[in-house]
């Protein structure tokens, strides 16, 4: 191929890539606008169904209640699907709102464990918070284990979304046993995990799990509702904070979803604390 032809071929490849990106952007924009618009009527339907099911507001017979409960559940699922579609479209075109700030992961996870405990116990699952090399966060005498402070820079709302999603999955795919939220780390990395004693994931599915819309197709999981977007969104969020998310799982034994985030040195954390305090404290003149 002579030089001119080579240049033309390279230009052609660039055009293809640019066009592909533009089309992808258009697709993401369409999904984002459509799901945003559809959330409002779905929320209205959900609200009216909840009113119809409220005994203090409406009188309905048991057959109607049964139908309306099913409709209510499906509407909730639809609402979640639109919300997840919106978030994943935003994650893809870089418009996901992300305001990183200084977060001490130890106390963050401890608080989250407490707020999620109720949902686990409702399904008769134990809930625990582990620190260090799998030790419990408090001793038999009730004393708290002293742990290092693990500072990271992350958007707390986004991280809450990820942990809640991993926890919801753990509850959904576990029939008995326990859910553990754990934390460890070294100088450079903070590592935390959500572990369950549930169904586990077939080895051939593990590498696809964080892809969009991927759901394991087994008789055990088919009957459980889901959008297949939660782990995709979680991966996008963790990548925004320069972290990594992965899973280790054994069928019928359970799964552990790990997250690594870069750990901030205590000097950097102190410096950030000062800057954040200056930003949030109004100037007195
Ligand atoms: P979904 O809304 O389907 O739960 P996710 O993206 O959160 O979507 O998860 C994708 C799939 O990964 C699920 O459909 C399920 O098959 C599998 N999965 C996720 N978490 C677990 C878990 N803790 N135990 C077993 N399977 C899981």
C-alpha cells in the first residue's frame, strides 16, 4: 500500500470510531431522556396503587387486593428499571453526578451495616461487620476492636448505592446463613467486601456479571426479580473513584464481592479535611 492509501485507511478508521462514538452518545441520550420522562407517570401509578391498597383510604375485596398488590410490585420493578436505565446511561456518557469527598470507610461501613441489619434479619439472615483479617468488629466482652482509619476520596451517596446494591443482592440470593460486610487494607489500598452464604454464581458466569443486563439464567435465579443493571452501575461508580470491583464465588456456598479503593495517606486526609472545612464554612466578614 502506498503512503497516500495508508493515510486514507487510517483516516477511515478514525471516522468510523468517531461516528460510532456519536451514535453511542445518541443512544445513551435517548435512553436517558426516555427513562427520565417515564419515571414520572410510573411514580404516579405506583402512588395511586398504594392509595388503593391503603385500608384507611379505600375499601376493596381480597381478590382486588391480590391483583393490586401484584400490579404494585410490578410498578415498583418498572420504576427501579427506569431509575437503573437512567443511571447506567449517565454512567456511559460520563454524566453521572459524582462529588468525591473525604470518607473514613470504617465508620461509613459500620453505619451502613447497622442501617441494613433490619432488612437482613427480616429474612432471618445474620448480619455482621468484620474488621482486619476477618475478625469481628467487637470482642466477646463488647469492646470495640481498634482499627486503623481508612480514608478514601469517594462520593458517599454513590458508594452507599454500591454497598446497598451488593447487600440487596446478597439478601435476594441467600436463603439462610449470614451476610458479612468486612474491611481490611494496607498502606495503599482499602479493601472491603460484602459476603453471603447464598446460592453462589456458576464459574462460567463470573466474568460476565458486571456487564449491562447480565443475569445468571438458572432455575434458582429466574424466579427472583432484577434488572441486571445493578452490578454494571456499581462497576462504573467504583471505576469513577479509580477502584476495582470483583467477585469470588462458590456454587451453593456463597459469594464475596470485593472492592478496592486507593487509600489516602493521613497527611493527604488531613489536608483534604482542612480544604473541605474551608469550603463548607461560610466566610465571616
Ligand atoms: P439483578 O438486578 O439481576 O440482581 P445485578 O447486576 O445486581 O442485577 O446482578 C446480576 C446477576 O448477578 C444477578 O441476576 C444474579 O444472577 C447474579 N448475582 C448478583 N449478586 C449475587 C449474589 N450475591 N449471589 C448470587 N448471584 C448473584
